[in-house]
C-alpha cells in the first residue's frame, strides 16, 4: 500500500526520529533503553519526580535493570533526556504511552493514568506524528477513549492521514532472562491500515517479528486473551488444589504426572493467589467492558472468584495446621512478599492479602523478602527480617509465599520446625528437619 506521512516513515526507518516515552516503569524504561541503543533521540517522561531524579543520577529502581546495566545502557545512548513535563511532545515524531492501568479498590479498571497522559499530550501539535499505546486497556479504548480526546484538541487532524494511532501491547515477563523485546513477537493494530504500517516500521527496529492484526480493537483483545488464558487456567488448577486437599491428594504430584501427556495438556501450577501487573488485572478489564454492555463472562468471573479467594484458603489452612499442632499465639514468618520470584514488584501480591488476613485474625507475623525492604499493612510498617537461625528457631510456622531463587532452602528447612509451602519450593529437599505442609 502507499504509505502516507512519508516524512515520518523516512525519519523512523532512518532512525532520525525523536521519541517520547510516557511512563518509565517496568515497560517504559526498558523500551526507552532499547530504542535509544538503536540510535533514536529519546525523551523519557514521568510525573514521578523521584524516578526522574534517579534516572538523571543513573540509579535504577527496577529489579530487572541493575544500576550497572542502567549506567552502561545510558552511556551508550547518544541523545537521551528525562523530564516530568510533556514539553518534548512538540519536537517528537513518536509518542509511546506506557503508563499503569491498575485496578482500584473495588477491583474495577483505573484508567485515570492513561486519560491524564492522553489529555496532556493532546495539548501539543500532533501533526505527522505516531502515537502508540502499550498500556493494557479494554477492547475499544484506543478508538473510543484515546482517539476522541486527541481529536478534541486537534479537530483539523484526520487519523491515518495527518497523524497515526496504534495499540501495541507490552509483552514483558519480569524476572526471567530468555524472552526479551527482540525475540518476543510484537502485536500491533492501528486505527487505520496506514497507522498499522507506520507503527510496524517503528517496532521492526526492535523486534525480530511484528504481527499485524486488523485493528486496534483486535490488538487490545489479543492482549486480554493472552492473560485471561493464564488467569482462568490458574483458577482451574487452584480449584483442583482445593479439591485435592479435601481428597488428601498431592496436587503437585498430579500436575507433574498429567504434564507427561504429550498432547492436549499444558501444565499450570497452584499458588496462594494471583499477583502482578497483568494476570489479575487484564481479565477484569474485559469483564468490566462486558458489564457496560449489560453482559458478562461467567468463565472469567468464576476464575476471579477462585483466584481472589486463595489467600483466604491459605489462611484457613494455616489455622488448621496450628490447631492440629496445638500451637496458640503463634509466631508466623512469611517468606516472600513480591508477587513472583526474583522481582521486587508487590502489585496485587497475594502475600500482602495473606498478611492482612493474618492481622485480622490477630496473628503475629513477620516477613522476609530480600527484594522488598518494608511494607505497610493496616497502618503498621513491617520491615524485612534477616534470615538467621534465631529468627527461624523462634518461628512456629513459616509460610513460603514467594519462592525467590536466592533462598537457601536447605538452611531454612534445617532451622524451622514447621513450614507451609504454597509454591512447592521444597520439592527437591530430600531430608528436612522441619515438617512440611503443602498447598
């Protein structure tokens, strides 16, 4: 097809474009570094003044990027700036939105960040620019929410002709090193075909494979399907864990046996609940959208009910274990606060829900997480305790909630009396002084 915005196309393909990235979290900062290393002129925008201050000092606040990596990356970028204002939009050719889209206290989508970012960038001239949305949104949001706000401030501009708007969801998996921006296929869908083509040119500078879909709406739905698939399957295996407990069967053994089937089965594992920026959040965006249409997804609702109930199930197991052991006024140690191993991210972490429930039960607890120094629970500040033999020997029951690879499980099991393992972290421990209870 004949590409409109030839000047923009040429700037991108020659890597002479100036790119502004709005939101410098776990998605925006790695994207900024990757685009900067490709030779683009980059401005990172974030309203969090501390992030901007840290970046100007070349200090990392993201667990997947060490200080040394940040320094080395920034030193290799010829033209990079950081700002808490949107002024760079005027000189930018590409704007990428990477702001958070979390759930609020009622578990409904909080789209205030993306609304604010859109309204701010729309105040600037957007002619001959590409705008890409990487933040997770509900199907239709790019076209129904973001586009009208842009047009409101730029009524003479026509999308696909005068400027381009695409949705290209992030596919980041914190805590692992194999899948990265280059080898993970990138989904993209534009408001128009021209939008998609211009956006594809940008992402082909970073990714081995760019997968075009028919529309922004299709790209939004693709992202939600990916994470709803995981959430519902985790919900299924969590329910199987509850059932297995009632039947006195080891769910971990069952999953290991089932995954030997070479077809028709994919292993998922139970746990104390869902956490993180995507899996517990994205299905709720789809569910919320359906509610606005007077419809619902029974499947999503059921999996949410199961997954969000798991911290309560864990605490009920804790109470039963303590009762059977005749332990009153127990001292409980929670091992791991982050939502998954080897990251510092505590967003939607089930560990926090477990600690809140323990607090409601008036059970005394402490926690250790080598990546999370402190946390506030019900108005009280808790600090991570050092793993020492004295702490372990004074603990009545330890709860493995996050299985960081840094943990020395042999040392831990030899210095505790009782452990409730919700992650099957101790599967390779052959001999343990402690009695181990499994989820």
